[in-house]
C-alpha cells in the first residue's frame, strides 16, 4: 500500500488545481500524482469546505437564524482564505530564497 501524501502537500496541490490556470491532468502530472487521485482530493476538499455542487446547500438547522447560517458560511470562507494565504506565503519564501544572496 502506498504511503499517504502529507496534508500540506495535498492542500498545495488542491489550491493550484482550484486556481484553474492549468488543466487537472497537467496539475497532476506536475505534482507527480494521478489525475484520478487529484479529482478525488478535490471532491473531498469541496465537501469539507462546503463548496460541493453534488449535494444541495446545507439547510438551516431548526431554530437557526439567517444570521447564524451566514456566520457559518463566513467562517468556512475565512478558513479557505487563510489556507490560500498560507500557500502564497510559502511560495513567496520559496522563490525569495533563490533571489537572496548567500
């Protein structure tokens, strides 16, 4: 059984795939994973982030106001933006190390 990929690696691959600049096949090839693996990771991430189009919008729970539902959605969005920001920070550090004199 193959060793699972680290969570950080998965997040980075998912973020690049979600940008939409490249096809899923080229993203998978660039990161050395199969296309089916990438599409499975994307489905799981979409479900976890509440972005999945397969399932209907999460219905409001009984007794939950519109404000509480909106807060829940905003927390999900904030979490996604924090993850994207972390990826950009790491990419900046990676490229900056090549530019800085040693």
